[in-house]
């Protein structure tokens, strides 16, 4: 979508006059100042100093207009929140007038929240618009570069750098007041009406975690949606001092450990029972000496679905000795004993220290990846039934010393000093390109305490958020796994990649109406198509393609996985490979007999004639062949009937038709450029060999003389090889182009040509020696 159309569709109509006049700036790039005679602006000679001055002046005027409006609205929002805060109604008066005051208070709060959301969207659209128009200008007229000027003016008029955390904090406290004191509180979230007495999760409940991606365009809307139901969890690094609400969301730094074989990465990606993780975590910058935590997560030996966490605080100067095994927290243990801590607590601490140290030592772990991100957390105090966190501005940075010749980190230290000593922040512009990967979306994690055996998500607003167009489901997403796959793939350290990498190439934003229709479809049909198809398959003639026992075991595996993981998580890797293998076998049977199936009557009649004409020796083999063909035809006809029945049962949305061709056989041929270039590079190599042989041929022929028959024979031999080399190279080139265009699965190797060339050259050399002798 063109940005001009996007701006017109998404702008807030009451503020339309305050947005960047994108169309006017585009006209200034294309027409004369009086806008009467069109010019060919793509010719830089027609773009004069006057045109440049006019455009720059208009751009600066638009920037000042946007800045003034945004600053005024931001200050107005803060004033409105202060006024709303001053009009908090008394919660001791139950009269009708007091209730009316409370309703008006809540409506005013909703309006203020909506206005804050629109202001953030206003800022984002205008910021994008300025860079779009400047990029267009610099592309058309490269002799005049406006981008440096725009960056200088944005530094002087920073309308895009407003911190919305203070507004969100105030809104959070006001909405918390509404939840606490308004009559008719949602019983599903506050059954007792108070936050402090809300029960936490117990042994009869399990915590279910759901992960989603959030596009930056939807981030503010997601935060404001959650604010209506959960308060912000404010992190205060100076807990003994006055809380400063003007501080932005805390920056979290996590250092992940792994070994040179990336054992922890593979275990996590393959969801093994032994999957564990070790990391260092701190809040803020390391040069401010924050508290550092050593953490280890692993599956409970008794219940693999429960993840246990071991965590110990450690000072910065002891991190390296702890990793090396020369320090085992002796000072901390001695202080605990001096303070009179319970013996059980001291022993538990010693066990955690020993477990973490032995795990690092046994697996040869070292820091390999740093993740830096800002976190916004939502949670009711003393109530862990619904916990939500949003991580944005995610930067994944290499922290390894795997290559001894070019280590990223000093092998004698545990962290990168070029980042921590200088206090670098997002977006880490000084980090080299191959050492950093910036995740394009925010990560939303929802943790819900659910009763054992209960699959229904409560409260309902959480389910509404999960099914909305604002989020994209990303089950089992991991910052650690994503960072390793993005930063270590080129080094050939890993050969297994996470499933979600292909999703990054798509736009995760969805139309609200489409998302609503998909949710209605999901509620109506659920996961029935998969279950019914598999069960019907087990009783169908097609089950012979891969055996009833295989289908039964497949159904049992699906049922077991569904019971354990629920319907939100995908089937395991081994099960998916099993399904793919079974499907390939079935497709191979159908593909082998497709020609016979198209001519059923003629084939059957010809088979009968052959049986009569031939002897009894080949009767059994022909019967087996006929039986195999009939079984394939029965399987194919059953799949056709089942597909038609499924199509009738499933009602497509209006305007959507069932495709007549498979997706792999329709649309444009989307092939990576490296595939085409590899084919051309191979053709160029053949041409190079052809030129060398032709030079040898004509050089030998011209230098031979009139009566040198030996040289003439060798020249003819080389000439034949030259013709063959050129024709073979061109033929292979065209054959591979056709295979790429047709999405063929055939092998593209052609070993015959090089063998013929080598054999011909060897024969020519032997002939030369033989004739000279």
C-alpha cells in the first residue's frame, strides 16, 4: 500500500489538519513552484536551487506544525489526567449522585485513554511520513541530500521521542481505582472484590503460557487494552527511595550460555525433556552496578510439563570466578549463617549453587548471546492468576568467543566491555552488522493460572485479546533460539532452524474483520477437520497405502499430544515427520498410477486380452499388478469423495472460492536470486572451458603446417570436444531453467558432460603420445 493511501486511511479525522501534508510535498517534488507547467524532475538539471529551497522550507514548516501540535496535545493529556485524578469520587457514598459521578469519571478516563492511543499513532505516522518523503527526494535528486538536515531538525524538534510511560502509569493507577471501587466488579477476576486477598495459584492449578508477536503499529493499542483490566507492574531499582514515574520501561539484559556444539539450543528447539537454559540477567546498565542474577531453568523430573527455576544473586566481580568454578558463593553462604538464616534455607542455597556450577562445568558452557529489550509488565499485586509482559526493542547480540582467531568477547572475561563500559543503548548503532539482529516485533507473553483439567481460558478478555487482530500467535518462541539461528547460521555452527523464521518475511498485521471471521470459524469448527480426517482415514480403503496399524498409532500419538499440550501447541517434530512420510508414500502411489487411472476402461480391457493371449507363467504377476492398480484407484476415488464431503461441510466465507490448483503449482515462480545466479554461473564456466578448447583447437591447427597430419587429427579431436562442450553447457542451462520454472523435484546434476570432456581430452593426449612415438 502506498504511504499516501495509508496516511489517508489511518489518520484521526479531527486532527487531519495537523498531520504532515504528504501530498503537497510530493507535488513539490514533481511540479513547478507555480504548479502550472509540469517538469521532468527525474532529470537533475531541471531541479534548481529555488525548487530545493521551496521544498526544504515546506518540509521544515510541516515539521514545526507537527511538533507544536504533538507537544500541545501531550501537555494537554497530562493536564487532563491530573484533572481526572483530582475528581476521583468518594467511595463511601452509595447514593445515586455519587454513582453518576463515578460513571462520568470512568467515561472521562476512557476518552483520555483513547486520545493517548491516537496521539501515539499520530506521532508514528508523521515520523514515517517525513522519512518517506525525504527518501523520495534524495532518490530523485541525489545532488541535494536532505536526510542529514531532517535528522538535525528532529533533534531540535523531537516530536517522536516523547515518553508515554508517565501517561500509562497514571492511567494504570486510575483504572486500578476503578477496578477496586466501582460497583459490579468482574467476578471472574476479583471474586472477593479486593486485590490484596485475591488467591494465588495453588497445587490444583497449572500456569499456562502463551506467546504472541505484536506489530509496532499495534503496540500502543495492545497496552491500552490490557490497562483496562490489569495495572502496570512498575519496576523501581531504588526500592528505598521515592518512585519516579517519569522513568521509561526498564531495560533488561540477558546473557545466554551454550557450548560450541549449541547443545542447549538444539534441545530447546526440539523440545527435548532434558532441555535446560542458563543465563545471567540484570536490569538497567551494567556500569551502574545493578544486582545480577544467575538463573537456570529445567523440566521437573517428576512432571515434564512443569518448568523449575533456580536463581541466585551474584556480584559482578564474582561472575567470572563462579563460571570458572574457583568461587562457589562462600561469602554469601557465610553471611547467611551469620545472620542466623534457617539451616534448610542455607542448604537449599548451597544445592542451587552446586547444581548451576556443575551444569556449567559438565556441559562446557560459556556466554554466547546477549538479549537486550524493554519490558512492560501487567499484574494485579499479590495475584498471579493473570500475568502479562510485553518485550519490545529487542536486540540480539553475539557474545561468544568461539572463534579463537577473531573472538567477539574477550575469552578471559564474561561480557563485552565495548557495550557495557560505554553504556550503549538501543538501537546499538556502533555494533557491526554481523554481530546484531534486531527483532522487528514486540513479544507478548500471557501467563494464565488454570485449574487442572480445565481448558477454558479465564478471564474472557484474555481470550478476546489472544483472538484479536492485534497479535500473532507464536507458540514456543524463544529469544535465545531466534538469536542463535539469526547470528550463527552463516558460521555453520547449527543445522536446525526454528519454524517461525519464515513468518518474519510476512506482514503479521491482519484486517480486523478478517480476524473476527477467522475466530468465528474457529469457534464453529474447532480442530474437527484434523481429527475427523484421520479417523475417517483409518476406516477407508486408502488406509492400505500405509497400513491400519500405522494409522492407529498415528491417531494415538495425536490424541496423546493433544491431551498433553492442548490445541494451542503444534505436534512434535517426530509426529510431523511421520505424517509427512505417510503422506509422501500415499502421494507416490497415486502419482505412479495416475496414467493408468485416467484410462481405466482401456487398461482393464487390454489386461483381459493379455491374460487370454499370454501363458499361465505371468498370470500371478499380472494379477498382482492389477490388484495394485485397483487399490490405487480405490484410494484416489475415496480421497476425492472425502474431499468433496469436506468441502460441503465447510462453508467458505463470501467471495472466497476453493482453489482449483495446488499452491505449489500456481502463482508466480518465487525463486531466490541465488538459484538463478548459480545456474548462470555454471553456464559461464562451461563457456570458459569452450573458449579455452577453441583457442587450443585453432592455435594447434594454424601452427601445424600443411603436411603435419598428426596435428590436424588432434585439432579435429579438440574441435569436436569444443562443439560438444558448448552444446552441452547450453543444453544443461536451458534444462535447469525449465526445471526451476516448473518447480520440478528432479535432480539437477548432469555428470555425463564432464565425464565425456575428460575422456576426450585423455584420448587426445594418448593419441598424441602414440603418434609421436
